[in-house]
């Protein structure tokens, strides 16, 4: 640790928070974990065992009172984000907030107002796919126009299975939430409407869920997008995109690694979860945030981007129980985020 390192307080020591703690202390330059904020004593103790020199707290306010951090990384479930974001903003601290910004447009707007009151952009939202090398390469290809105009995107977001806590709205709020951010970023447009279609149900799907689903999006630049959301497919974790151009097709998200031909079959390993599929993206995202925070800014999706996704998610959840497209209606972009 250097005396110039950014002291990061990680809020939430579950799977995501624990992963970020290890990342900051082992991979990221210019930062160290100085505080772990986690109300569950057992999880807090486990996280502190991987963060030498860090102090543990049950509430962010206690860590703030102790002057134990220079920046905040929020890794709690989305429903707990607002009670952490508001005091962190009041303290004027740089924030990396895992997706979603908040659970709904109303609370996201409250956060936007609180951030604008500080006079600085302090919030970077953790839509890490923007930092994935394959997504970045696809965006560059689209912007270059060398394959002609982008016409369509076919996306797939597949999980082997999901925990018992995963319920129907989470197909949108916890999963397709990523596509609601990265698709407009890739395609250079805004989402106009969202439609959800449910096909034949997977017999392996838990009783509480109705899936797989097909999420259809129309962008204001004419690009049409479909997203297969599939959480009971058994074989592994897969996030892939196929872009259809006027003069060709591009694909990202295909499995990489050892290829094996044996016993009359071809095999290649697939990811088990997001921690390996997007390991590089997470590393690049957190490093970019640390570098920007040390300079007093952000380097990634803003709170306004988080708000736009909250509006799209609200429309997507409504579309889960409706037929036909649901409009995604945004207010004018505040000057602060223009």
C-alpha cells in the first residue's frame, strides 16, 4: 500500500463484494481496501480476512464518521443502494455502484438530484460489459462503418441455473438490465420500446419462473434487437451477441480456451458464471474508476445512464405481463449530464 493509494470502502461482502475486495488488493493499482461495510458479522469477518489492514463496520455512516475511506464501492443488492448512495454523495465521495443504480426510476431520480446538488459527477455505475474487450471491439466496428450500417442485434444471456431467491421480475431487473445498458452503447441509439414474448417453457425451469423469454427492443435509429433470456439451460454461463450489418455479420461471446476432439466428439469448455466470463471487464472497470476517482472524476456509465436503464427495466417488467410493445419514455437529459 502506498500513502497515495485511494482508500476504498467496499459496501456489501457477498459474492460480488468479496470478488471486488480480492480484485482491488491483488490486481488494481493505486487503491487498497480500507473498510468493509457489511451488517452480517460472519460475512464481514470472512471479507476482512482477505483485506489486511482494513477495518470492519456494520453501517457506512460509521465508516464515514471514522474517516476510514476516500471512495465507496457499492456491491449490495440493488434494493439497498439508495441508503448507501445518499450518505456517500453527501460526503462528496467518488462512488462505483454495481448495477442497478436503484430498483426503480423514482429512487434513481432522487439519486440524480442528490448528485447534481454536489456539483460533481461522483457516481459510476457498474455496467462492466462496456469494459469487456469483445464488446469494445464490436462497438468500434459498428462506429467505423466498414461493414456497412448496423441493422440488427441478436443477443443471448444464458445461465445454467439460478438460486431460489431469483424471481420472475429478476429476468429483467437482474439480467436483461445489462442489455438495456450495453445495447444502446453499442448501437448508438436509445430504446424506444420493449416487448417480451414467452415461448415453450423449459421443463427444468423452477415453478416460480416462466422462461425462457425473448425480449425485443426497438431503437430510435431503426435498429431492432432481440435478447434470449434463459436461466435454466444447464450447460453453463453464456453471454453472446451477433451483429447483423449491411455487408456482414460479427459475433462476440463465443467460448475460448482448450478445444478437445475425443471419442468422436468436439468439446470446448464454457464459463460457469460471470466471475470468469467478465473477469477482464471487471478488472478494467475498477482500474478505470480508481484512476478517474484519484483525478476527481468518473470513467464509465454515469448516474444518468443508470436512470435510463431503470426506466427501461420498468417497461420491461411491465412487458413481462403484457402483450405488445411498452414505450420507454425518458425526460429530457439534465444539463448536468449532457
